[in-house]
């Protein structure tokens, strides 16, 4: 299975509440809210290189209760970058101790490169998992995700996702860069 996604950065005049109002009629399950802190690791030879097909990205995600800040779950994820932007093989599982997972990755030679702090509202439409992400340092995004068979036509799936976003008639721009890379680029002064 591969994960296919599309991100859309919303204009500054659109609030999270306005966006939820636009989305409500499309949602088929109640909205859940999570505070996620992702620590992203790369192999040493990848740290100063662009992410290309086949690149491996490790992530340790701490999921916190947005009201209390209490740790609810830690997840470890390996993403292997696919041929198309925002398409990857993804292997994810829960870990008992996120701090120990981060220490283990460092001991294995992986380098911590960035932390992504976001509040995520998540639901589903008939076709997609839909996430409204408020990402520290980047702004407000809507993200569509779908798991598909390895041989899926990713261009076709992403085009359908673009059409769905266009039908929402919201101001913003398609965002073809993962949050972690966007934050790293911002720190380096690259747009």
C-alpha cells in the first residue's frame, strides 16, 4: 500500500472555523482533534541532499491531548519517497516510549533534522481522509490522504483530489512540499 496525499495552504483570511463550515457537508465521520509533534530523522548522507525517490525518512510522532497536553500515543514511521511528490510507502507502528525511539534512531546513525508541531483536525469524506492542520511556523492547511494499492495511478488520484479541493472554492495554493521540508527550507531561507 502507498499513501497518496495533496496539501493546500489556505490564505491568511481563512480561519479554521470558516474552513470547517465549508467542509461539514462533505464529512462522513465526526471530527477528531489531536496535537502532534513530529521529530523527523534522515540518514547522514541525506541531510544536505534533496529528498528524491527512494529517500528514507524516519519520524517519531507524539500525539498529545490538545486540552491537557498529556501524551496519548507515540508512533514510529518510515516513509520511502515515491516517484511522485507526496506519494510514499509508509510503515507505521505504535511505540511504548517515543523518547527511547528517538534515542535508538540517533544510536543507529540517523540525524534529527526538524520538529513539526501541529494541531490536526481529522475526519473523512466518502473518498479521503481529510485533515485540517495548523502548523507552527507555516500556517493553516487542508490535506487529503488516501491509501492505495502499489500500482495505483497516483497522478489520476492526485488530480481527483485537486478537483475536490477546487470544488470547495476556498482561497489558497497547492502545496507540493511536506511540512518537514517546508520548515527546513524556511530555516535555510529557501522558498
